[in-house]
C-alpha cells in the first residue's frame, strides 16, 4: 500500500520509528543519567540502542530497489542513475561533515567519519552494486564482505597487540582508523571510531541485506503474505547465525562485527515483516501518522536536531550567582531535575525534545513538504 506520495507506508513508519529512536538516545537531559535501554553497550553485547543505526542502514538498502527499480523499468539511463547516486552520496556526506564541525569548524581536528558519512558511503557502494549486479551476486558480495572482515580482524597482526585482538585499542579496525585519520576520529579517548573505515565492510553488508529485502518486496511472483513469511523466516535464520557467530566474533556495534550484522539484520527483517503485515496487508494505519511524519523527512530531522542540540549546549544563560549554565542544562535542571529523579528527568527531557521536533516535522508534512536529496 502506498501513501499520497507513492511511498511504501510501512517503510516510512519503520524509518520514522528508527529515526525517532536515534534522536531520543542522542538527546538525553544529562549524559550522566541514562536509562540502560537508551545507552550503548560498553563494548561487546548489545542494548536496544545498538539496533537503531543498523536498522537505519537496512532501511536505506530496502529503499534502493524500490526507488531505482521503477526508474530502470521506465528506461532511465544508467549514467543518470549513477550521477544521482553520486550526488546524493556527496550531499549526505557533506551534511555529516557540517554537523561534525558546527559551529566552529576546526578543520585540523574535525571528525571525518560519522553517522551521515557512513550512510553516504554505504548508500553509494550499495547502489552501485545494485545497479551493476544480479541479486545472487549481490548476496555473494555480502557474504564475502562478512567473512573477509572476520578473517582480517582475527588474523591480521596489529603492531603492539596480539593477533585477533578485538579491544578498543588493539583491534585492526581501531589501528587503521588511528593510522589514517589521526586526530580526525571520535574524541572519546581517540583510540577508535565507531563509524570507522574497516568496519564499514560490515555496515555495507547490512545495507546489502536491505537491498535483498527490497527486491523481495518488489517481486511480483509472491503474494504479500508470502513476502511476510519469507522475511520472518529469513530474519529468524539470521538471528541464529548471529548468535552462533558471536562465540568467535562477538556482537559489537562499534566494530560492526559480522555476527552483529546477522543479528541486527535478522531483527530488522522481522520488524519490517511485522510493519508490512500490520500496515500494508491488514491496513492498520491510524497509529502510524507520527512515524510517517518523521520518516518522510528523516535526514532533515537528524540534521536539525543535531544543530539545535549543539546550540543549546553552547548558548549560556547568566545567573545572579555568577554561573552561566547552557540553555540545555538550564532547562533540564529547572524544568525536569527539580522534581524528578535524575534518570527520569533525563528521559523526560529527551521525550519533550522529540515531541517538539514532531511539531516542527508536522508543519512540513501538512504543507506536503518532503525535502529530498
């Protein structure tokens, strides 16, 4: 079932839920007080928060055949499609760099990897693979990426560390990021980057899983209920593979390990199957409106909330006692922490923040404004 802009409603809802979750965990009232489901695992393992980014990349993959399949069928030239992919990838990457540098743009230390940067890179390579290969070849590439990444991480030595070290400091991925990016990586200790270079192999495989799912949704030789069954069964199988592989290559979001790809990809398949069945088959859509509003302008929401959060942390409010808390700290302390327990106050701030942006996104939606890249 398609909405008024010829978009798959269940995919927009899935995207909206995912991006809302991303904004929620990125904007607590206080980073010192976070409910554990809204925080990342310390290293190995996972929390609900660790599902958000792979879900989003999976959605990026699903959307690729839905978008380009129609253009290929109507006869658009491959050159035009390649240029579209390049343009979108560059714009998304630059939006990520803008957010990384805002507002001071210290280019000597600006972080090069990042969330939007990884989305751009994965979108670019996944789109090129989709446009130049068949589905079986695409699936083979995903497997080669995951097995190859595992072999590299477990068998390539890193100077000063033992072979197969998967710690923050000693992993091959961390070593490569420090060697290539230097000070241009995540500033938490400057020993690794959760969106680093080598781990993008796993992230790309996640996106390819999405493309395979998008191919299934577009297929005309299966009924909608058969598509749901295929997605659910494939999802269960992927989760099992991920748990088994976890024994040798632990589930780890920061390293985007191969077990993590299978595990999160399997959960994404099952969640999309549920959305597809509820929304596109059974027609239960009344509850979806807020998530559709978020989903159709997901990049705008991510960029806008990132800029607003940065400004709220930088702008200071003079107080009679001589202190100068940030706008964010002032609101948190006076509107929430003054009467709620710290972790509840932090959560209440985050919920208020996402509801405020739901209003902003609703203003765009009611005017039928969808900002596309």
